[in-house]
C-alpha cells in the first residue's frame, strides 16, 4: 500500500540522525533535559503507539516520569529496513536462488531491526540512569525508609519499655501485697500472743483469788 511504501522509504531516511547521547555526566555542566529532550522527541517518530510521552522537565510529576520510562522501555517501532536489501529478487535465476535471496534479506532486516531496538534501549537506559528526578525520588524513598525504620525502632523500644515498666509495677504490687500480708500476719500473731498473755494473767488472778479463799472450802 501507499502508506506501507511511505513507511519503508521513511525508515531509511539518510537525513535522520541516529546518534544518541554518550554517557551523561552532570558535572560537565550540561543540562540533562537539554541533552535528552530533543533526542527522545526525534525518536518518537518511529513509535507504533501515539501519542508518545515526552521527557518533560524537573517539575514533571513522578507518576508521569514513571509512565514515560514504562513507555520507552517497552517501545514498539514501526521502522523497518527492506530498502537496504542487498539481494534483488528480480535477478534470481530460479526459485531456489530467489528463496536464498529472501532468507538473506530477511536475516539482514532482522539484524538491522535488532540493532535499531538496541539503539533505542541504550538511549532509554542512559537517560534512566542519569535522570535527576529519579535520583531525587530514590533519595526521598531512601529517607522515607530510614524514617520508617527509625519510627519502627522507636515504637519497638517504647513497647519494650512499657512491658518492662508493667513488669516492674506488677513486681512492686506483688511485693506490696506480700508485705501487707506479712504485716497483717504479724499483727494477728501479736494480737493472739496478747490475748494469750491476757488469758494467762486472768487465770493467775483467778487462781490467786481462789487460793486466798482457801478454794472456797469451809472445812
């Protein structure tokens, strides 16, 4: 079809710049967005799926950044390389030679397609590893996890302190009850001894009283 023919022709546009940024170094003074934005925009022309999410800037919400990389890591390209076939099928002298030519062309196309997808993957990997928004998010997550760990440890420490305090209070209560029971027992013992002494004293008085009265015997 005309559309398919156009795609075949556009796929091997000699004016197109296939280069991608080399290893990005933020200390070089280059801006990450300036280095990568136009390259992604340029390569979005090959996407089977539209619209294609763009790089954005430092103010792009992380959810959008995440969607951007999810899209590009799963990039589907319509670019194909049949225009670069080395074997001309019209020149085949027989069916077997034509089939051989078809296999050679197919292998060459697959190799070119594989190299193209690797080129895109290298672009995405390079950007992903150097994106300051991702680095910032990773730092925030790291701090968040550290804070969660600290709070968890504090909660565990507080729980342990409360457990030890409860044990201490229970032990103190037990000692108090034991002391009160001992004091009560000592008091009751003293009371019994006092009563025994009082009874003994009363008996002595009675015996003395009876003895003085000659045991109440007239004769």
